[in-house]
C-alpha cells in the first residue's frame, strides 16, 4: 500500500466540508453531539497526516451561518466543543508547528470564545507548518456581502482583485481540492468564490470515519485530474 502521494501532484490547499457527524452518531444510537465530538477528534488526527504529507493549507467547514437554525442543545454543544478544542490547540501550540486562522463572522460569538480565537491566532502567527483555517459562522454569501459593503464604504472600486483581497481568508491561495464527506453533492454556501477552479471530490464516508486511506484515495484521484483553468 502506498503511504505517500506523488509530491508533484499534491494540492497546495485542501478544503473539506466535514459532513456526516449526525448520521455517524445516529447509526450508533448516540446523541448528535457525540458525532461532532468524534468529528473534532478526527480533524486533529487528519490534520497531522495532512501536515506530514507536505500539504501547505487546510481549510475546514466547522459551522455555517445556517447551522444556528439547529436545535439549541446541538448549537450549545458545538460551542462547548469549540471552547474545548481551541483550548487544546492553544496548549498544543507550544510543541506544534501549525498555524491557525479563521474565516467567517466571529463577531457573533461570545467574548470568551473570541478571546480564545485571538489567542490562537497570536500564538501561531509565525508558525511555518500546516496552515489550518477554521470556517466558523461562515457563509460564502455573508463573506462576499461583508467584503462588498466594506469596499463600498471605503469608496474602493470593486473588481475581482479588490474583492479577493477583502475576503476573510486573504492571502491564502484558493483551494485546489475540495473534499465533501457524508454523501451530499452540494456546496452548502462554502467558499463559493474561492472554489471557482477547485477539483471536487465527494464521498459517502461520514466525516468521523474519514481516515488516512480515504484521504489518500482523494489525493490519488486529484493527482489524475487535468487542470485547464479554461485553457487548452
Ligand atoms: C456536519 O455534520 C457538522 C456540522 C454541520 C456542524 P452534520 O451534523 O451536518 O451531520 P449530518 O449531515 O446530520 O449527518
Ligand atoms: C455543511 O453541512 C456545514 C458544515 C459541514 C459545517 P450541513 O449539514 O449544514 O449542510 P446541508 O444542510 O446538508 O446542506
Ligand atoms: Mg450535514
């Protein structure tokens, strides 16, 4: 079995819609939040593997602007999980080389969670390892509307370049590969602008079950794509 992927064909930036936590939990007769917990654990494990493979950027969809519509108990569970995991990432930052940044409107969160986000960004600012971007309270339409509003208020001319550099994740390059687990073939308001030329890989595997060999299968598939960007 291959344990590494041809580095010439590696994507520079992988984006993941981590879907299927709820179904993973239901299958085990567990509450929905147990699925989110298993999903968060899987992210920790898989990001280490992604770093090991030499991929430079990883962006993950963790909470959408639409997910607030879920039952209060589930939303509270997700916030609690973010607190716990952000704290773990803060503790890890002493020995880890990962850089953590965020996209989405974080002003919606309580000050104590925003404080953890700021601490994480500051602690990992100069790190040279995998750059992980967490999309929380993220919606592509909200991101684009906020960017356009900012440019209009400044009186800046709006074109592709000014809009690109006003989006939340700038200057991270666009994703080359999008992976969505959980069987749905849709974007659910994720990075609509940045995914313009990404290769898209959909799998039925539920996010907490998506392991190293599944990642390898996605990377192998990516390596076989002919990317033309509209050219010949
Ligand atoms: C994705 O898992 C994680 C979040 C949306 C926070 P889901 O909770 O959507 O899992 P399914 O789609 O119900 O299985
Ligand atoms: C997308 O999954 C959001 C995240 C993974 C955070 P959803 O489960 O919210 O998407 P839909 O509702 O199936 O489109
Ligand atoms: Mg879902």
